[in-house]
């Protein structure tokens, strides 16, 4: 007979009450009270003559040591996380699905909801906004819903339920004729979903890398990314540094596909701008780590300049103190309508894009090195703003702005920041940048882009050279 009288306490749950508040006894145990303890010496083992344990004290010692180690490592937080994941998988696998019935459907696989609250979501909405027959798979729920009305399903691939996830994908797609797949991976879930859908539908697969999760970050394994790369009919990357890095590693051609914007939002070519005194700076979008927020805040505070910040998603990623930011000169405007945002942008003197310094203090070097923030294209096309990138000159954002001559780059030094603002808001410099930005804007049109992507997939190369010479655009010629 074994009688366990032990307590399941630990983690950061206070005194551990409320989980096991009742006495626990084995089926054949006497009706004795069972106090909870993490001391294995309290374990009572029947030492009757017929018990083999009576002859093996070493077994008792081994058992007690193992139990002590288990109890010391026990955490309620870990159990709760496990239970939450288990219930989520049970709910997903057991829910009653109504498979969409679409003909010539596009399957889009991405990591989060199609929401304007993050760059990937906003860009995909722009690419897909004229489409009707679209099914969306996403692995995470960060933003509380989608901003475009497509049938959407959360698909995750836990080790213990990969077969279940595959069956679920098969059920969802069973009512539709999927003719093309667009995969924008960030987590392994997206890669696994794309490979499963490709197996099931045989539809051509297009790979679009917006954020690196394999070279400078290790979110997706080499083996899984290799499968995704080899299966794809064509492969795109959002920036030249990202394209070059993936081509080198996988010995496979990638093509440039930068962020795009609805041409209806482009600034009129004949628009007149009246400078503000002092110059008004504006920033849009998210900062994804607290260290970058702190670094940027101190720069603005010490420079004495004022920045209006629109559209940050904030929680669940970073909790922002609106009052503290305001004291530093950063005025948090949160989320506004696109009409209000564009109106504000067109009244500003310059746009600010904080990026990484590529130093040891930067926890998001992987993002800064190769990812091109879509906010840069938004600032450039909707308001023709001169853009100031804060960070290292080798970041993707800095290289893009300098190569196209639509702004400047500086460090987080307050004096350098103030001097750079003065330089790009000089009337002559500002006018030249705005003219260049207006001329470049049509290159970044979202109109017809999805059809261009599928035509390129059919040819295994870009259908035309609209982005091939982008790095040369805006550069002076010798003529």
C-alpha cells in the first residue's frame, strides 16, 4: 500500500491554496487526514512481511530522492500553461467547423490576424483588399480579430497533435478549390501549415519572407525552412538585405517584393507644403521592444524636439506610459482613422523611424538587420515626407532611405538627432526629397499586385521588372 501525503505547491501563486484543498487518499487507504508536505520522508510505505520494499531500502531511498527533485521543480505556472495549451488544442480539434466553399481560392498563411495594428497584417490587407475568394490561416491571436472579412482559422502544430492539425486543415479546405498558396512565415506553424496545404491541394506555393526567423533569428529550423524554400514556385523577400542573406544561405533565387500602398492614398503630385516653426516630427506604427522605446524617448527628451506618435499597438507587447512620453516630447495619438492619419502626416515636416543600433544592447537586431518597415513606404507615398532613420547605417531601413535619397540616418545621440532634423527640414532639401518621393511612389502601388505574384509564380520569375531596379531609383545619373 502506498499513501502519498504531499502538497502541490510552488511557482508564484502565493501560498498555493485553492488547488488541492481536500484530503486525498488511495482507494484502500484508512480514513486518516492527509496533510500536504514536500518532504519525501513523510511518504509511508507498507513494510509488511510480504512487501518487497521491506527487503529493498535502497528502492525507498531512490524513490524519495526522485520525488524530492520532482517536487522542487514543480511549478503551478507550468501546469497552468500546459492546461491552457491542452484546452486550446482540444477546443480547436473538437470545434464544429463549417468549411468555406470557394472556387479558385487563395490560401494565405501568416502568423497573426490580418489587422492594421501590425505591419505584416496591414501589408497583406493592401495586397488582398480587391480579392473575394480568400482563406486565412494564422497561428497566433494578438489583436482581437481581423480587419478584413475572410474566412479565418487559427492553426497550430504542437508535437503531440501534428496529425490532428493536418486533419483539421484537410477538413477546412475540403469544400474549396484552392488554386494558390501565399505563405508569410514567422513561426514554425506557418511553415508546417503551408507544407500540409501544399501536399493536400498541389496548388503552387509562394514564399514571402517579411521578417527573418532563420538566419539572424532561429525561430524556424534550417530543415523546415529548407523544405519551404524548395517547395515554393517562387520566393520573395521584403528587402534587399533579406533577399541577399536568404539567397546566400539556401543557394536559391529570391526576388525583391517591397511593401506596397493603395495608390488612392498617394499624395497629389502638385500638393503644396507649408513648413512648421519649429519643425513638426511624426512617427507611425509599433516599437517592438521596451529598450528601443526607452532609447528613443531619451533621445527626444534631450533634443527638445516634439514628436507625434500615431498607431502604436501597445499591449500585449509593450505597455506605454502616455504621461511620461508626453513629458519627453512624444505625444501618443494611438489609433485613428486612415483619413485622419494621412491628414496629420501631410501637415508634418518629417517622419521618424527608430531602428536598431546593431549592438549588444539591442534585443531585436534580427529585425533591424533585414526587415524593411512598411511604415517607411507609407510615409513616403502618402505624404512625401523626408524620413529620418535612427540607428545603425547598415540596418535595412537606413539602407533603403539612403539609397533612394529620401532622408537621412543618425544615431540616438540627441545633438546628432537635432542636427539631422535641421538638415532634412531645410526648405531646399525638403523640397528635393518630397519631389523624389512623389516620383518613386507609383513603384509601390498595390494595384494588381496579387495577380502579378501569381503570374510570377507561373513563370518562376517576376512577370515584369517593376522592382528589379528599385535600388537605382532616385540616384543621380551622370547625364
